[in-house]
């Protein structure tokens, strides 16, 4: 694949990532109805521990401070809560709704970066946040139809995942990517274990097999997403993620008999447009800053 231009490689890997993530949602939808959400989430992460074995050496060698360990622990709690709510939402609302509302995470990240990491909240960022919440209102349509528990869960899921990302960003300067991923993979099942055990339902072997497949698909998706981001700028790869909503809608319709809701597609498109516009603006600003910095050296 080395002869393929970089942008096309990035698009290819991001399309692949979209298929894999939709596969994750489809398998969870198919298998997680009988098991409580916390237990299904715990088993998904516990079964995935086999995939982090190559990361154990850098984790052992890392010199983590007490502050780092506290942040890693807080991130584990935050991410675990988000995973429980995500599993819960998957059993309550259509796959397309889950996918569309998950697009709110980058918007929450933008707000969180301004509130907690000291990043400037520019007019473009404020505009993107406003447009994205307009898209969320199109999906939820408060006052026109009932906002279900699954939709409420997804609002908080996106918020919690954004918090997890922001903590990972704060840790990235002090720990390698392998250590950050390994610590998340270790802390989440530890946090989930007592919640899962409090409402334990004995899983069947087929259910364990499905959840192992979820773990494998999610791990592969994170890997192909890394390949996509390495091959092409975010401004090229980010718009491709909107295809996940199309695949999710088709999967829900064909495999689960879910209706195609035009408002969900429209709202998801508005949110994704805000995310893409924000990404393009941020990339352009970085290029301008880079050009100004390089100018005196020309």
C-alpha cells in the first residue's frame, strides 16, 4: 500500500475504522441485552487485557509519580462510567442515534480544554459548540417527542469520554502512548468489577465469545485510526468519520429492523459539520502560525 498517496491511505484507514467501530456497536447490540450494562462493560475490558500484553514492559519501566497515578485512576473512573452508560444506551436506542450523539465528544473536549487546560475559547470554537448543540436538539427534538433514557445516557457518555480524553492529553506529555493505553485498559476493569459483581448474571460461553469479538474489533479500530491519523491530516480524515452514521443506520435497518430517522441523520450531519469546520479552522491556524514562525528563517 506504500504506492498509494498519503491522503488516500488516511481515508482508507479511516473508512476501515468506521466499519470496525460500527461492528463494535452491532455486536454489543446483538449480545448485551441479557447482561447488565456494567457487567457487559467489565467483561469487554477484562477480555481485552490479553491485547495489552505487549505494553506491559514500557508500563513497568515507566516512572509514574503519585500525581500521575491519581490522574490515571480518575481517568479510569470517568471512562468506566462512560462505558457503562454507552452499553446501557445501546440496549435502549437505535444504533444510528448512539453514533450521531457520540459526535458530541469533540465539542465537549473543546469546552473542557478551555475550562481546564487553559486553551483560548475563540469565536470559531464558540460557534462550533453552538452549531453542535443545535444538531443535538435536532436529534432529541425536546417537546416534540419523548427523550428516552438511552438518549440521556448518551449525552453523559459523550461528556465522560471527553473528560477521559482531556485527562489522557494532560498525561501524554509525561507518559508514552503505550503507558496511557495500558493504564486505561487496567484501571477500567478494576473500577467496573465491584459494580459488575453487585448485579452479576452468569454469562454463557456464546456471550463471552461475542464480548471477546467486541474487544478485538475495538482494539483493531483504535489501531487503524492511529494509522489513518499518521497518514493524513485530521482535516482529511475527520469528514470520513461521518460515514459511520451511514453504516450504523444501514446496520440498524438491515440487521435489527430499526427505522431510518431523517432527523437523526440531519442532526448528526450538523454536529459533524461543526466538528469538521472546527478541525479545518484549527488546522489552518496551525499552518499560519507555522508559516509565521518559519518566515525569518527563509
